[in-house]
């Protein structure tokens, strides 16, 4: 759940990333739109940019977009137009709140007045009454929600679909949590949207190529990178399918991200129930009913989850 790095020492890694970001930042200032609250503080938000609508037009022409019924779209300024477009196209949109502080919001086009799609697409509007519905991880799982496509913004990518500088949206954490519960399949396509200056060639900057490794946890390589001027398609994109490893998660991160707290609680509860023989063990990643819990087991989990929510409140 950390950004992928080039080979070398930690000092080399940090130096390379800082060099790449410094180069991109200077150019991005010429193309990005400032935020009403954060101005050009891109470590606090992912900016929209000139001609982003052209990039979105390129994205919606992809077969994976056309076939998707539910799309996870990160809460980036650069994707506001896409969130609105997806609702108009009849697709459900799952959006994380800012830094996941209030979990996820599900936007259902059939339950939102068409005149309010633009309000629903912006972060300040999606949580208003009658717009989006706050959904917990347990609700997503129990309601059988399935994400068919992921779209993320970010600050720096390369043409191989590797995220060099993720920014604030915590996409890899979202991906890991939803994968953990089976809401998102490892083969679900991932598309990055960025300005052309945010897609770098490391060789031009004199640093090693940034790659991903199947053995490193939490890394998600994009299947497509879309800009206003280009479409990069990546064959065999590497995505972590291990879910969340709480041994590798910063305790402060868990404390500040309620869905991580919920997931840890679900894990603990399922562990207790499995130990007591209420939940069947999976064999080679699969079990009875593909590892799904029975109705009786789900009732037990729900009871504990309600207790946990009351405790947190």
C-alpha cells in the first residue's frame, strides 16, 4: 500500500521520486486549475487541468467503460466531469470521501434527480440529503456490490501504468480493501487520468525506471493511462491481490481511516467465528460457496459490527 519504487537504497528511491515530482510540479502549474481551498497545494488534492474533458471523452470510448455497471472513481478534481458523465450514462459510481475520513459514498443514477447529477459529481455535493448513500464495507459485501472498473487520478505516472506519486486519494488502499472483501476482482481494469505532463519518461530525467513487482504488497499497475492527447494501454498490468496486510499498515493510518478500522474488525470477528467452527476455512483461496458466509454467520458478523460501531461512536 505504498507507492512503487525503482531499485536501490531508500535514499536513492526518495531522491528519484523527489526529482521526478519537482520536474512535474513546475510544468503542471502551467496547466492545472487551482482548488478553492488548497490553491496549488497538490499534496492536498489532485488538480483538474485544461482539456481534461478531452481525456474523459477518450476514456468513455474504452470497451471496459461501456460495459461497466459500477465504477470506483477516486475523489479527484480531475474526475468530477467523469463522475457526472457516468451517472448520465446510467452507471453507479462509488466514491471515497476525502482521505476516506467518512468512508465511501454510492451514487445511484436511478435514485438521484437527473438535474442533480452535477451536484452529485462534486465532493461537496455527493453527501447531501437525497444525493449519495453512505455505504460501509460490510454493506457493500452483503449487498453483493461488484466494481467493474476503477478510475483514478494521481500526480505522476509513467507510460507503463505505474503510479510514481499517488497524491492524496489513497487509491491503493481503496483497491486493497475492496479486493479484501471480494467487491473488486484482481482482473478489474484500472484506468489513470492525467495531463500529458504528468506521464513521465524516467530516462529523460536521468533516473531508473519505476516498476512494480508481484512480490511487493499493495501495488496496482494501471491497465490504461489516459491524457487529453494520448492513450497508453499496458499489457499484463500487475495488481496485488493480497488485500490489506495490517502488519504493514501504519497504526496512525488505521486510526484515521474508519473503513480500515471496520475491515480489521471484520477480520477479527471472522477469525473468532472460524476458530469456533462457524465459518468454513477456504482451500486454495476457495471454500464452500466460494468462501461466502451462511445467513447465520452473516447475522453473527452483523451483530458484532453494530457493537463496534456503537463503541466507536
